[in-house]
C-alpha cells in the first residue's frame, strides 16, 4: 500500500474515533504501526512523534478518562494534527 493510502487509512480511523466510532484504539495503533511505507516516506521525527502519541493513546485506553493523565480526546486531536502535517510533507 502506498504512503498516501496508508495516511488516508490512519486519517479515516482517527476521524471515526474522534466521532465516537471507529472500533478499538488498538486497531488504529496496529494500523499506524504497520504503515511502513508512510513512515519511510516521512522525516524520522514523524515516526517518533507518531509512536509517542500511539503509546499514550494505548495507555489512556487502559484506564477510565478520570484516572488517566492522558485525555483520549486531546490525543486524538494531536493525531489529527500529525495527520495534517504528514499530508503536507507527502505533498511537498
């Protein structure tokens, strides 16, 4: 799968999760981590930021919103920002 298609798939899952659907967070995490074409096409810092966000999102899924220091909504918002910036890098 091309880098652009992998990014589109991640973006769709982030949008669905932000809207309250989209399945488990682990599905997004697995899909994003397996997006080797995308990560290879981006500067290395993008992979580092993505993996950090995914780690925090997975941690937040283990706890209720009140007992976790990571807000799922904020993390999903940050993932959307990451998607937008990654799209800009692929186009450039």
